[in-house]
């Protein structure tokens, strides 16, 4: 890992806390340890990826008042590893100033509908959208789901349904490719009815025939000073990011789009008052326009490459921002890629990490230590760095081939389906 040489004193007597125990929490714990801090994590299961490295484990979920209170008491500052869920949070979490950003800001940013509203108020472009509760005329009660979908179809022949909260890696999303098709309409209605049980919000946005998907990871300090890592191209499969490409001379993102995306990311961070590392995902249209897709007020999958390909990782910079310290440099290697390692389709069960040692100093395997594989579950990631674009392409192709062989061997040997 690449971290700044100086170590930060832990003279405040508190550990660095993480509200979660997944792979993002694991990498936050790794960064905290490298900076000389002890850590405490809130773990629903007691055996998530972050629990192997954490100094202290508090077992319980985010709704558990006793567990959350123990975390708050043990920590000097608390980070999140995922958006805040719906529901009433424990008083100790809602009241503490140790959670950064504050719970009110995180609540707002965890709601995609609210993201859309705020961005619209500030003139920042997103795909046109219609909220489920805003389709009736003259301020009357919301229309039925069927009527709402009809209203959406009249405006957007092709659209995407999204839950306001809780969606990730393709969950909480449904694409309607032909609004006039009867079967699509039935499936869309079922999706909305099922997804909105329990009061979850829903909106529809016009499908964007984008030329590329790009992302900016940035970091903003408590004093408002902010910077970004270079814009990267992201590649998705069924709603899951499978690859990230970038570098100081990336062929995947035009220079004018990269600069505009970075400027917008900094503006968005100021608007929402984000503190710490964050990510803004964009659609880049064929005519060069940028439309904001989603905002993540935390460390993010599209920035995992920073551990090996940047002067300072997004995880170290996150802690630096939360602790009120100077931010580390965000310069990156000339050519890099990140590949997510996903669980094989057709296999569930225990597994061992693949071996990429043959590529030496050019490839880094980060294994999350999850106890069991499931189809398309994120199990780890690879970072590839190279001196030339040609060398990067060669190593990425070889790594993907090896991953295909590895997943095939898992399916061949069998497992719970």
C-alpha cells in the first residue's frame, strides 16, 4: 500500500470507528492502522471482513441502541461503509458529533430522490425524472402505481425505475426498455409494488443512451479544502461495476470531460457539505454532456485503485479529512486499471483466493476474506499498474482470462446453487 510517511498520533484516547464491517470498512481499518490508530467496528455478524484487522469489535446492527452506544463511546470519530438505511436510528447515533458527515447530511445523501432535488435546485444536470409521489394533478393524492407508470411512459418511452434508498450493485433498479410492451408494464408494476413496501421511495428517470460512464473520487476536509483524483471510466455488468480504467493520460475519458467532471464533483461536495472521501458517478453523453447519476458520501468502489496507483489512497485521505489533517496528494500512475473479483454464477460455497503472483510488481490482489462465495458477490479486486497503455491492456486481458478459469473451476467442482 502507498501511504504518507508521517504517522498521526493517537493522543485523543479514542479509536477510529467504522459503522460497518464489510470490505470498505476493512480497507478503512487498514489505512487507520498504517496511520498509527487503533480501530473499532460495528459488525452485525461478528465475522465480516473488517473484523480480522480491527482492534475492537462491537457486535450488533445499526438499529441496536446498546451496540451503537458502545461504538460511539469507544471512538473519537466514526466513518460509514455504506449509506444509512431507512428507519429510526439509535439516539446515540443521531445525537453524536463523532459521525462524519453528520447523520442529517448522510440521511439526505442516502436518498437518491433528495439528491436529485438538491442538484436540480443548483442547476446541475441529471437525467429527467418523475417521483412516485409527484405524478397527480393539482396537488391531489398520488396516483395508483399503474397510473403513475402510464404517466411516466407518456413522458419517457424508455426509462429506469429506482428506489430512493437501499439500492446498490444493480439492486433497487429496473429498466423498462419498451413502455408500450404489456409484459414490461406488468413486470414494472410488480417491481414498484414489491420495492415500495414499507414506505421506500421510488422514482423513474429517462434512460440515458450514454457514450461512457465516468466517476470522480474526491476528498473534502473539515475546513472546506477539497481535491479530486483524476476522472476514471467505469464499466458495469448487470448494474455491478466490473472494471475501472484511468491514469494521467487515460484514453477512456476525454480531457474536457474529465476536467468538467472534477469541477462538478468539487461543487457538489460543497453544496452538500461532504467531509471525507466521496464519489460522484456521471453519464457522459455522445454530445459530451455530463449528467450526474449518483453521489456516494463515503469511500467508493471506483476509487479502490488509489491504494496502489495513487500517492495517497482514498482511505487514508478519508481519515485525514475526518481528523482535520492536511489532505494527501492525489496524483496517480500513468496507466492503471481495477478489476472487481465477483462470485461465479452457479456456485455458492467456500473458496480460496486466486494467485496472480506471475505478474510481479504490476498487479495487486486485494482479497476481502469473505467466508463464502455467492453468485456475483464482490470477493476482492485487482489493481493493475503499467508504464504503457499496451502493457496495461496485456496484463488486464491475462488477468481476466485467469479469473475466468478460476470461476470455471469453482463451478466445475460444484457447490450449493
